[in-house]
């Protein structure tokens, strides 16, 4: 099997790439080559996918059994991919997002048949529009699309809601005994998935004929409250966190004022809701899939990864400490 990953070196895609290579598959990455590649055997095609001319030159006459785009976000992105790969692949996999599911939810358990609607977050609305474009291409032209919707998935990012992602700052705050912000009272339910677990389900879809024309989410079955997520993260570095609970609307309002309007979308369009995912569909198609990495174990591995390289802990271009910005504004309002 010959597979092309557009991207392939990110937080989720690197774990999938490692598993694909371990199974002896011929794997190509198409990217700009700006991120260090530590996966032996992967063949690299150097191009900016946003330049159609560059992408065509890099791909040449190659055809692929599977194409996966890890960095497509809009209908324009997938329309471009259709022009590149229609007739040149037996499966095109679009990486969508579980945030596309209806918000606010009418039920806390998400299935693939849950309606798609997110009035709070443009990121999710663009993903929905891209899904709809691809399904029309599938129905009208036979384009062999599979849609995959990750939820909050981590490996080389820290899955906390404020100032985290590829940023060690919230961990440093906890180790220094500084407070961290939790939205609401911290009791809403959430699902966090390690990238290695996601990969186990995802790779089973590649080349699977029954995955064509279908959508799947792939998450852990472990359900935690946000308070539990914060406590497990702090326990991984041997401390007890100082949690400051602030209403989601207050956090969003403060961040709007500070110029971080994306926080509102990420809260009301995603993390402020209690969400549990029914993984029955992926397990029917990939019966060997099982998420085996509990968050308490996975977050320790992620923190170890950060701490293995000082540059990961102290980037050359440090990001703002969003926890401190929110706390300063919130405390100023209460005086």
C-alpha cells in the first residue's frame, strides 16, 4: 500500500506515521520540510500544499492508495485536493473535528449521527462546510472520501484549555505553585485521547472499503471532569494544583477584551460542554481498536517529552501566559 500524508509531522499525525511505518507501508509526507522529521523510512515530497503548482510538481505522476490531509480546514482546501487527487487515489481522508457536533448539545453522548452545527466557532463551521463539500463530491463524482473527527488529542501538546497546546507554561505555573484557570466549576465531562490510541483506530480505516463515504470519531472511552484532568496533570509533576474557577462567560468576555476572541469559540463551541463519545462505529469497522493509555499515564509521557528538551520548555518566541492575563483582568474587576 502506498499512502500520502499532507502534513504528517504534527501532534496526531506523527503518531499515525510511526504506526504506519511499523506496519511496513510505503509512506510519503508532503510538506514544506520546516519541522524536523524523526520517522525513519518516510519519503518526503517538498511543497507548500497551498501552492497548487508546487504540489503538482512534487507529486508528479505518483498515485496513492490513500491520501490523508492533516492540515485542511476549509471548503477551498478540500476543493483543491479534489482537483489534485480525483482519479489518483482510492481513498481520501479528511481530518475534521469532533467540535463540529451540535452546540449546545441536546445530549451529552455524541455519535456520528449527531447533527453538525456550531454557531460559536468559525473553525468548526469551516470544517462542517468542508465535510459537506466532500460528501457532495462523493455522491456526485464518486470521490472516495472518509471523514475522521478527532476530539482533544494529545502527545506533543498539553491538553489544557488556556495557554496550553504546544506551550509548557501551564506546567511551569503548577510547579511554581501559581494558580491556573478552570472554566465553570470544573465538573463538566470531557474526553482526552492520546495520539497513540487514536492512531490504532485510524490506521485500521486506511484502505478499508467500508470506510468510504463514512464519518468516524476516534476517542478514548475514559471520561473525566475538567477538575480531574487538571489534578492528573499536576500529579504528573508531583504537585497539587491551585485551581481558580471562573464562569465561562466571564473568561470569554475578558479574552474578547484582551484580543483573544478565539477563546470564546473554543469554550462555547467545544470545551464548556459535557461531551462523551460513543465509539461503537469505529470499533465495528476496526475491532482491534481499544484506547489503552489512561490520561494519568499519557500526560506524564507528554511532560517527559517537553522536559527532555529545554527548547520545548522555553521556546525562542514565548507565547503569552494566558492564565495570568485572565487572572489579572478578573481580579481587577473584583476589586
